């Protein structure tokens, strides 16, 4: 099996696993963890798009001819994945803070209980 | 046109400086934030006034597709102008009502407006994602700043689906980069038809999930009622009139330019009729939104579901993709923005002063303070699309484009008309309740000068657009022509011209 | 959501993905034989706005971008606007948490032991040196402002845990603010001297030198400071919330 295909498979498996967790999770912390798994999967996927077998890192340490370019890895996906990781971090930090507030307001970190109680109030 | 970057850079600069100014001059910093928003509106107006056609502006001096570019054309100019006005009015209302004293609130609203401008102008698919995330993060925090006990519930209920959708958006980006090797929207647009059809469909769906989620379309809109109810009213107004407008704009851009390659007619990717799918989703959204609004007692939730219904109608118009339907869709979006802004701000003020959020408790409010009843009435008429008010012309153009479509056109026309009747019913129910004589005594609602200024301006806009749509028609009528071209749309041409210039 | 329904959604999505990736119709697929990137080679040969030189070697001075680390040149220079968005996201997170988290009653942690108290300053010293090294050499080696800033913030956390005094977020907020202002200001200087936002107005320097690729270096320095300050201020906000009552 081609290594690229394997990496794609890994990325999509992580995304789908995380998605299952988000869909079924009731505990908010677990949902955020599942989101983290999805983000890890998509980061793997992004970085795979720049994958070449036996490539060297795109850092210029010795001279090379531009016409016969050495087998550098594609730098753009690595730049994108950096952005995506930082965004993922931001989302996780913010959602944990939101969960703290949620817990203060509702006294629980489970999702469904609150929706039910809300209906009773109305 | 280089100066369009200031629309993004200046609010960022002011937001970054607010922790500093907030410490040194705590009172002035909020005023500075408001002045920045005023600058945004003026500058966006200036940009729009000077727009002659699609122009691409580079950032960092690197030509697309290597660097990131901004694209200014009539569509982005109009949308940016309306969004900047919406945010200015909402935040002015918030500041004058003295609700939020924290400087962070104004800081985040500046970030929100900067990111909305970025969403509107950027010509790069990944940059669009970054701006969607900034908009999202500021939005979650602003919702959570609401005083009622549902605010964190609303924020999380928005954060989780939006984050899942943005993961799928990134999947779309990864697949586009591995197949087409570029992230520039114009370049993708000219080569998207060479992608294998099923893959193209998957990419289209993964990109559109995020856009449709922000556009409040079924089945991605579960966040809407909770978030609108939890957020402060001015923020709900920004969601309904600003964020939804901007994402509708992105929907139009991606749908017509990228997936359809700038051709007119139903959007299709390869062999898949994406346009028909979007048409169906839109119709379902109209039905679901209006029925849910009818069943709601909470005024803010009712307004939220009414937005959902309107967005469904706009999606139907966009998916048809003819000149008149695109024109109608944009007109409807803009008119909805102004009318909903008026409704949300008025309702927000009433809820704030009386502490009653359900319309059944609003009995007799308009007896004591009739002007509020009149404002709600005018806003409602603007949304419903009664002749002489702004919503009419958008609906008129959309219906004009659906009736010629044959059988499905007949269904769509009937639904839009039925939806208007339903809308009319629940809005008049609301206004009627306000004018009824109640048993309880209701306190007189008073508003300050700022509110009267904002609301009278909005009423003037709604009535003026209804009486003489010609004032903005000149620019709006050019939009479909710029989007739909014979070989390439004007948008793609502008960027490609720049690309060719670079190869010399 | 029901587990069975969720599983159904996952399976349908998985089949759709499988069909999309192994689409047998004619056209461009997800696994091209050769990298389909239209931009990568231009980044590598530094030939975005000028013709590629025949040979690129360390010490070259006439390049359009002087960063030896090509990934960094993409992150900070070619796509610097994304990076401005990135630091804005961290800023928004810090501001947001400060906005909605209420100060809470005190939660008393256990006092740290002597070993921790003595050794932590030493460890933090090295962490700070490594962190600043990483972001100062971002244009030469892997790393840069984000990892470097995160390291510095980790040092701050360690300090906060060992000293166990309420951290003042004001200091970090001001640092963050200054860094943010200078980022946008550098962008605006580029706009008014060279014609486009965030354009390099400082020259490229010699490839591979520490003092090269001025814009990349300066921006990464700013980003490093900003990230460190932002992360520390997020932690300080959580921390202050625990201390409570004082403000």
C-alpha cells in the first residue's frame, strides 16, 4: 500500500472517530477531547498533502541548482498546519473556559440535562 | 484601492492597543472603539463609491497565488458597507445603553468587524478559514458575555458544531491543495472543473458545511436559537444582520464562481447537481424556520427563526443562479439586514427595560409607548416584504426568477408566498399584542437619544429602499454581471490579469 | 444523539470519503502522481516576484526573501497575513476569557516544597533562554515565534506554580498590546513605503546568517513575545479567577 494512502486513511479515521465522539458525547469535556481528535486528524491530513517519499526538509543549508531542485518537501502545507494547530489550541482553551462558566451557571458539565430542564421552565 | 486593507488593519490595530489605552484612559477607549467603527463605515462607503469593477489587491507585495490577495468588486463593496453599518449601529446601541462596561467587549467587537471584513474581501481559501475562526472566537466570547443564564449554553452550542464544520472545511482545503495545488479562489475557480466529479462534490460539501452553518441553513442551524437567546441583543443583531450577510456572500462567491465556474444557472459540480441539492435544502429551511418561528413565544428566538426562514429563501435564490435571482437574493439579504437590525435593537431595548422576553408578556407596551410598536411594525413590514417597504423588491425579484422554472419553480414560488403569509401572521400577532390593552400595568419604556437616532435612520433606510430601490440598484444590478461571465467571471479575470502581469 | 444513528452517519460519511478519494472518473484525483503544487517550487527557489537565480547557496544576498527556512518564509512573509490572523486568534481567546469568566472564591492549593522552590528559577532561566533562541532563529532552523513563545509561557506557568502568588495579568496584557501594535504598524509601514500591507521594507540580508531576512526575524520576534504574553495572560486569567476576591 502506498504510504500517502495510508496517511490519508489515518487522518480520515481520526476525523471520523472524533466526529463519532462529538455526536454521541454527553460530557462536555469529552466532546472537547473528541474535537481535539478531529483536529489532530485534519492536521495529519493537511501535512500529508505536502508529503513526498524520501524528501528532505525545506531548509536551505547548502547550495543547490534551481533547475535540478533537490527533493524538498512542500513547505506550504507545513505553514498551513502551523496555523491550524494554533487555531485548534485557541478553540480548546476557549471551550474549556466556557465549560467552567457552564458549570457555574448550570451546576453540571453534561449537555442533555440542561436542555431538558430548560423545557420544563418554559 | 490599496487602502482597502485599512478596513482590516485599523480595527485590529485599535483592538490590539485597547489593553493599553484601557489602562491609561479607561473612559476614552470605548469611544475610540466606536470611532473606529464609524471610520469603518465611512471607509467602506468610500471604497464602494470608488469601485468601478473587480480589482485585486496584493498583501506583502507577493502576487497571487503565492501571496494572499484581497478582491474588491461591487458585491464585496456593498456587503462590506452594509456590514460595517450594522456593526456600528449595534455597538453604538450597546455602548449608549450602558450595558457592557468591560473594554474587552468592545475589543472583541472590533475583532469581529475586522474578521467580517476579512471574510468579505479575501481572495484566498485558507485565509477565509482564518477569518471565519476569528469571527467565531469573538462571537463565542461575546455570546458568553450575556447576562442571562443561557449564555454559556448558547456559546458552547455554537462552538461545537462550528468547530466540527471548520474541521471539514480544512479537509476540503487539504483535498483542493493536493489536487489543484493552489489555494487562491480565482485560480481554483478556473481549474475546478477538471477535478474528478465525486471528489469535487465531496470538496464542495466539506467547504460549504461551514459556510451554510454560519448562514443558518438546515440541518446545520441547531445553534441559532440558543445562541441568539443567550447573547446580548446587539450581538444577536450582528449575527442576524452581519455574520449571516457575510456568510451568504461567501456562499454566493463559492457557489457561483468556484463550483460553477462562473456560468449562470443551477450550480453543478461535475455530474452532480449541487444547485438542486442547495435548492432543496433552502426550501426545507424556509419551511422549518417559519414554522419554528410561529411556535416560538420568546421574541428573540422568534426573530432568530425568522432569520433562518429568510436565509433559506436567499439560498433558494442563489442556487438558481440567474441574473435576476442573484440580484433578488442580494437585495433581500441587505434589506433583511436593516429590518432585522431594527427589530433586534427595539426588542432588545424593550426586554432590557421591562425584563420580559416573551411576546405574550408584552401586552399593552405599545399603549404606553406607541413609538416602539410603530418601530416593531415597520421592521416587521420590512422583513415580510409588503410593498412600499424594502423587503418587497428582493422577494419580488426572487419570485420573478422562480416562476419561470417550471414545476420546481412553482413549488418554490408557492412556498415563498406561503412563508410570507406565515411571517405576516406571527409578526402581526406580536405587534397586535403590543397594542392590546393589558390587565397588568406595564411600565413606560424610555429610550435615549442614541436609540432614537439609530432607529430613525434605520426606518428611513427601510422606507427609502421600499419607495425607491433605484438608490442602490445601480450598483446591485452590476453584481450578477460580474459574477456570471461567458468564459470567466470578472472576479477571476481581475486576478488572472494580475497573474499574467507577474510573468513578464 | 443515538449511538446507532451516529454510527450510521459515520459509515455513510466514510463511504462518501472512500468514493471521493478513489473516484475512477476522468479528471484530477486526490492522489496525483507528482506533487500538483503550483506554488511550492517558487517558494523553494525564491522566484515569486523575480526570475529564479541559477543557483542558491548560503550567503546569497540578492534573493527576494532571505530566510533559509523556507517554511518560515511562507509563514511570515509570503503568507504573513494568515499569521496576523493567527496571533489575532490568540489575542481574541485571551480577551474572551477575560471577558466572560467571573472571579471566583479562593481555591487554596498546596504550598510547593523547598526543592520545587529552589530549582524552578534555575529551570525557568534555561527555558527562557531556549525559548528566545528558538524564536530568534526561526528564519534559520525549525521553530519560530509560536513554539518559542509557547516555551516561554511554559516557563511562566512553572514560575506561577512554584511561587504560588497571584499572577498579575496586567503586565502580560500590556506586553501583548505593544507586540500587536508593532505587528500592524510594520504592516502599515510596508503599505505606505512599498505599496502593500506587510511588504518587506528592510531588505533580505545574506541567506543563512543570523542577521538576515529582517522582516521575518523581526516579525517572529514580535510573534514570540506576543504568543508568550498571550498564553501567560490566559493562564493568569484562570489563576486570578481562582484567587478571587482581591479585585
